[in-house]
C-alpha cells in the first residue's frame, strides 16, 4: 500500500526528482563516498558501517523508529526482523506499528498480543493476504519475534473501503464507524513530498497508457474511466485524479502518525513503525506528520538503499523538511513477484534468483540464473520496464512474452497473465 507499490522505481525517480528540486531546495549536502557493503549491512549517513549494537544505541532514545521497506524484497524483511530482535534482546521494550493492517484489525491483533492467537495462525485470523495483498510468509518472522519478546503489535492504517469511499464520495457518504477510522486531522504533504508525488502520478499515467509493440494503443485513460465503476459515464481529468492521489497519501500518513502517537501514549512505549519506503524516505511521510502533531517527538529513520546512486539520493539531507538522525541498510533491489520468481536487480541486468515450485514462472520454464533481457519485445534496462510490460500485457488480456539468456543461449518463454501482475 502506498508509495512503494512502485518502490522498485525509487532509484529511477529520486535522481530526477532531486534535479527538479535543485532550483528551490537548500544546497545539497556533500555525499560521502560509497563502498559497496555486504547485503543487510547497516550504514551511517556518512556511509560508515554500523554494527547492530551501534544501531540499537541510536534507536533506543527515539520515540519512533521508522523503518522502510520494499514490500516484496526478502532482504528488507530479514533486516527488519534482525533489528527488532537486537532491540528486544537489549532489553528495550517497544511496540510494533504496521502500515500493513488497518485499525479495524486491532481486535484480532489484541488477541495475538494477549497470546490467545499464535503467530503461526495470525495470518489466517486477520485475513492478511486479502487485506494486505503480499505473502504473510514475508512478515511472519516479525510476529514470531513479537510473540517471543512480548511486543505489542498495532495496526495503523485506514480500512481500504473507508479510504475509497472518502476519496470518491466524500465525508458525507461515510458511516459513523467509517468516520472514526479516519484521522482527526489531515496534514497535507510538504512541498518536497508534493513534488515527489507529482512524479508518481506521471509514472502511474505511463502505466495506464503502456501497450505492447504492435498493439493499437487503445488503452487510454478515457477507456479506463469508462471501465471504472467508481465514476460511471464520467472521465476524470488527470488533475482530478492527481488531487485524489495526493489526498490518499495525506490520509495514509496522517492516520499512521496519529495512531502511532495514540498508541505510544496508551502503552507508554516507543514504537517501531514498519512501512513502505515512500512513507519513510527523507522524513516526508509519517515522520513529517508525527512532528507536525508533536514537534518534540524524537524520530530515527532506517531506510534501505540499493546502490551508490540510491544512497546518494537518500543521504541528501537538503531534501528533509525537518532535521533528524538517519540510518541506512544495504539490500540490493529485488522483487518477489506474484508470478513466482524472485528477481535480483543487478547493474544492467535482471537476474532470476529463485523460482517457486508450482508457480507460473516455473510452468513457463524460468530457472534460477536466467537473465531477463526483453519483455513483450522491449528491452529490460530498468526495474519498471518489466512492471510496465506485465501491466500492458495483462490489460490487453495477453500473455507476457519474455526473452532470457541462459548459459550463453537466448530463449523465449511465455507466461499467461489472468489479471494485472507485478
């Protein structure tokens, strides 16, 4: 949910965004040299390696630790679990706040917090994959650690249907229960986040109009609007769609900040918040709302970085609306696709790291070690190229045609797509 639905594109978006903002931003800070660290390594804002103990020392004074992720990146989830374990083993007592679950799931989460539901059963009990959409297995170690160290887990987000109703029909269409699931105050984006969101709108528009080579390019916004049930017979303008997008982001971040503050007061514990990187980077999202609501709140952001360029973008303190301490961890860009393959994004290459047994990827003949070269006849040079190609093929009800290199040979494979894929 949120900005990181296209989180794999962050390394593409941010360099361009920073260039766009250069004319109005504060002078950029000098970026330290980058020496590629081992996967999962923590780094300071000066690119110095940090031990787990170093990070724990920095994290303990914080009221809120905001830890970003790409939802489908297994390395990100491993590092999250490692930091939670290190903090808990140090004797630190904190709660875990989740973007992934809405406040309406708290009744079930309280059963888990009281240890009447086990971590092994929580995914089914809370209807995780229907609510969140990503595999519970990626997050299960977090709940196992919460269970082991008796750490309360809190759902921070807005129920999806409440969000959609408010976005499309306004406050008057909401029930009293729905209104209680909205933030009391909607805090608009800072100027820097607004600029980033404008770029996100551009990417979404590209996804809407992307088509495979040889098609008749009839996949237009007007056609999409006609197919939409939200506004039958009307074609919303891009400006109107963009304003709704900005509203949704403000709702998400405002709600999560408000709930985090309420939970800290109620539980008298600091909170470690797990959220998509777009809600954490540069302090634009949740942190900006936290510190608007409570200026004295001490925050530590812990952000994944993928490579030297990404680190340079993330470590640019001139992009932060408010100064705060930051820690980073290095995980290569990778994506656990619903098609059943884990893709590692290396320099100028997209390599299949693993393939799940019984998956569409395995049925199509993909194997670990395959290098993805083309999708739908288009070269794969960046992370979003595959996403765009899959979306275009799915929207046209066509299979996704892949060209891969394997052991020096070039082969063609076809993956059927029954619905929009990632």
